[in-house]
C-alpha cells in the first residue's frame, strides 16, 4: 500500500513563505499580512505560532543556521587533511546556499545589523559554524600544514573564511549562475588556503 504523502504543516508553510519574501525584499520590506497571504493562511495563524514578525525572523535564523552547521559538520573529519576539510566545507556551503539562496540573502543582509533583537541568536549560531573552520585551521597549524598564526587571530581568520565562502556562493547564484558551482567552491577554497599554507 502506497504511503500517503505528509501534509506540510502550517508552521512550515509560514517558514517557507517568510523566507521567500524576506529573501526578496528584506526584513523591513516584509509584512505579516504578506507572509500569511503567501502561506495561504489567516493572519491570526502567524500569531498563533509566533509572537511577532521579529520572533518569526529569529526562528528562521536559528533554524537555517543550525541546519547549515549540521550539514557542514557531516562532511568533515579528522581523517582529512585540514586543507581537504576546508575545501569540503566550501563545497557543502555552496550546495546548501544553492538550495536556500533566499536564506543566504536574508542572512547576509542581517550580518552587519547591530540593532536587531535576534542579534545574540545570530551571533551564537554563527559561532557554532565558525568553530568548524577554526578547528581545521588549528589542526593545520599543529601538523605543519598551515603556517603559524597568532592564537588571538585564528577566530577572526575563521570568521573571514566562512563569510567569504558565504558571499562568494551568493555572488555565484545571483550574478554568475552560469558558472560551474564546483569550480567556484574550488576557487573559494584555494583563495582561503593560499593564505594559510606553510611556506616550503
């Protein structure tokens, strides 16, 4: 007997609608009425699940970044060289952004905003992802694959590499969609690794 397809929950419909509209217009250009309309539900349903538009946006950020961190964590292991691991992170991030470019646009637009009530949530989620990059940089330094770096600078470098991969992937989806994403990921990884590798 064939399984009955699962129905998309109203909460998921709201998530998808909000992500789509916010990705198109930004948080400030999106209204609760528009989210409800695109989701095909009454406005009151939005407030049943979320206290406000800001609460919905906060949940979008947390869910999206938690999923990204989970997927990035799956593609790396300490059996790889640090360079191989950073290249794998570049490829997986490219893959995930291709799937949810609306989320990537929303995320990039919010990265530099200090006045949002979800800033602490955003920073915490980003820190979890950056830690994956930082771990590989520290591994590379420890085994001589990467040049020595001042300990206080490693987190900053990891943040910069992750943000570069994010912006580069989004640039591909919006400006150069005709390019091969595998090659773009390789270029982004090589750009990062060129500044990390130990000099022979």
